[in-house]
């Protein structure tokens, strides 16, 4: 079967610039290429050729300008049995015109069926056109079904995952070496490290986490907050919000450290180097992949009850869930709990790792996708030769 996966116009594949969609595609590609003739289409990047074949996978890349039209034109040159469109419902209709013989799967990683992104007519047409829709969380599924109830029978939840080989157990020799090297790099060997990993945007809430340090430092003198991330994935530029974070952190001096962007291939080092991970999301997060990474690294997880986050965190089993997500005191209280209850946090960390091992490796993700793909293909009536 010929399968095409079409990324958004934001970031290239493979995930040399990061991106949750691109990282998931990288993770499932080794499994999908064993079963399908696989083509991955993404935006072009100066570090990558426009066309190449890697381990049997065809990569095609187009400029960001007029990206969707370039893709549509390319589809007329192929005969794909199945086309998987990532996170761009409107593009499904254009691509279907270019390849009407293909079946379509739409994967949703954000609230792409919101009123301001899709009209009623467009949404209904997309639901009718696709054979299946996958969502990264039940929260995203609900956002579609509430507006288009007819979509429910086509939706499958496909949670994301991680490559566990990148996350050795921290008590192993390799895990300890990675942890030690990372902590030496930032001169935090003897500190308790609170970890934030994500884009530096107001919706991710790092400003509230910085504010929570005021109360924490009154009790815990040996803590540091490590802020990992840039303005936009691999972009370490300064905008108004990022500047405000640096200003807010100034009084804390060496107690708050900004690492800037860390490439996806090395992000496991940060998680292994930390002691408490905090997802301070203020918006209705679809379900941030950092939860899977933190659990894989056996680090206690604190997250907000926003969007799909709580779907993979069971309160006081594999992490802590904060309801009052916009209050710094809520974060300081949860972090204090993790720092003062080492046995319970070790137990939660162990549970998180097992949860990933059982449910959220890339093998699990690929198996879920393959079930969706195979169900579509098996429902296609056989072609009768004349």
C-alpha cells in the first residue's frame, strides 16, 4: 500500500527543528515503512534536500510560500492509496481534488475545528471527505464532536509517545552519566532542579512558574528553576514576552537559568537532569508531549488541569494535577510536596515510567495508526478488472 503523510507548513520532517507532529512522525516511521510504501511531505529547509530517499522512505519538501498548492500539484503525479493529512482540515478538500482516488485520514493535534478556523460548511465537507480522523487526546475529539456530531463514528484517539531507548533509566550507569554531564554543563550539580520545557509563550505559563519561586526559595535554598525552550521551537529570538521573562527572573540571579532551545535529539538529557518537571500550561493544551517525555525519564510530573493534559496524569499516582492553574501558590505548593515527600515522588516517578512502557512508546502509536489505516483499506471494495 502506498501511504503519504503530509506535514503542516510550519516545520520540516525529520524533526531537525523540533515540533510535536514531526517528532511523532519520526518515531512511527521505522514501523510504518516496514508495512507500507511511505512518502513524507513537509516544508523545505536549508539543511535538507528537496527530495531524498532515506531507509526506503521518500521525503519531498516544498517552500513555505504556496506550500499547500505545491503539495496539491505533487499529488496529481502519484497514486497514493492513503493520504494522511496532519492538522490542516482545510487542506483535505484541496488535496482530495488533486487525488480523488485516494482515501484520506486527518490527524488533529490542536483545536483545528474551532469556529474561527473552519466554517460550518467547510467542516461538514471535511468530515464527509475523510475516511477517518485521529486526535491526540479525548479533549480534541470532544471539540470536533460537539460541533460536528456526525464525525464521532470516524474518530479514533491516537495518543502520542516516546522512544524509550532515548530515555535510559536514571538509576543505570548510562542514565547517571547523562544526568551528571547535563548538570555539570549548567553548574547545578548540587541543586534540586525544577524543570520547565516548552515554548516561551504566555499560554505555556513560565511567568507563573517564575513567580512561584518567591515562596519556594523561602523554604528551599538549594533549588533552581531551569527554563528550557525558545521563542518558537528552534528560534531563540527575543520578543516582548521573552524579554519580560528575563526581566522577571533578574532578581533571582543564578536561581533561574534559561537554557534556550535544546534540539529534540538531546531533550532527554534535560529530563534526566531534572528533579521535578512542571507543565504550567494556561491554555487548553491538546495534550503536551512533554508529559510522555517526563514520565519516560522517571521524573515527578506536575501539570495543569487544562485541555487534555490530565488524560495521561493520574493525580497522586504518576503525578500531581493543579486545578488553580493561574495561581503561583498552587505551583509552589505542589513543588514543595515533591521536594519534601521523596518516597512518594519516587513511587509516582516509577508509575509514570511503567505507564509509558505499557501504553506510550512509538510502537504503541504506530500500532494505533496501523489499525486505523488497515480498517480503511479493508473497507474498500476490491477493484474489478474489465
